[in-house]
């Protein structure tokens, strides 16, 4: 079920914070339910994906330790758990409204398509991952009945593309160590091409976030013109991630490594506190 990956579902809280609704207990509970629904849905997808890829995962130096690939979890219990988690996710979605239900259903369908075919299509594989993050943000907005800013969707898209291409680079760099390729789409990538994509989305992420913070509409909506002071913290977070990707590569994915990197986590906490303080004046 990969609970460590549930941190990605925190994106459903983005509309709650940036729509100036964090002080509403009822809406906070709605966002928490949305988070739980996406955790259940994501875990169901992970189970089905690991079941489908168990043979390839056994050849991977890290993925071979996953319960299904390692033979610790059988196909029957895995399928039953996936179906049960899907039912839980849809039940929660029903309580959060038709819009949220549709968004979650699209997320599930997209991930099934990704597992079956899209993850083998160069560039589209990473763009599909990015769309999953955008759906989380949009679903978070639908759960609390607010309109999400186009700037936030744009920033989310670029951040997700940044993380996706970084993951592909890590997998490419890991191939010589594993002695075999465990993801067929990597045949269409090389380090030079992926580095170019990372450069493009890194610059796009920084520029879009900086423009979001100085946009007059953002200042009017959030009640503060000072969000720009968070840009250095956002920059450090991106630079620290790149440092881990290029200067401290190991078998652990960079998206997992940042969850155990004190400088990154401290910076993330400072960014979050700064955003909350500026928006809510706490």
C-alpha cells in the first residue's frame, strides 16, 4: 500500500490553505476526508501495479523487496485488498459530492491506464504522473466547494513534472548498478535528454511560483502582498532536491530521499509556516 507515498496526497489540502479556508473546521474535515479517499485509491492502484509488475520488480535492486515481488503477499489477498480500498475511496467520495467523485474516478481510471499502457509511452508517462497531482489539487477544491487558482494548477503541473523527470533520471542512473532494465520506457530516455527536461521544468516551476506570489489577484484573494518573501524558501527546496539528485545519488529515489533529509524538511516546514502566517496573520 506504500503509506510513505501518501505524502503526495497532501496536495488535496492546497486549495484549503490558499483559498483562505484553513480556519474553517468543517472544510478542514472535508479536506481530511478527501486525503483519506486519495490514500485509499492510491494504495489500491499500487497493489494492482505491483501485482502486474511483480516479475520485473524481482529484477530491481530495491523493488524486489516489495511484498508481492518478494512472495510475501499472494495475488488473492492483494486483489481483495485493492477492491476493498477502491470501495472505501468511492464511499468517501460519494459523501464529498458529485464533482469530487468524478475527479477521483478520473484519477483511478488514469492510473489504471498508466499501469496498463501509458507508463510505456515516452514523455506521456511523466505527463500522466503530473496530471495525477493536478487532479489531487482540483479534487481538494471540489471537496470544499472553492475555485482553485489557475496559478496553483500551473505551479502544481510544473512541480509534478519536475519530480517525474527526476525520478526517471534516478532510474536511468540506477540501471548500470542493477544490470538490467526494469522499466521498458527507459529505453527511450537517456541522461542528456532527461537533464534537458529537468532544466526546462525547474525554470518553469520557479518562474510560475514567483509570478503567482506577485500577481495582484493573488494579493487580493489571500489578503497579503508579501507572499513573495517565500520565494527564497521555494528556491532552496528545489535546489536541495537537485543537490540530492545529482550530488548524493543512491538506490533510494530522490522523492523518497527528501522525506528523510533534515535540511529539506526544515526548509519545507519554514515555507509552510511562512505561508500560513502571511495568509492568516497567526
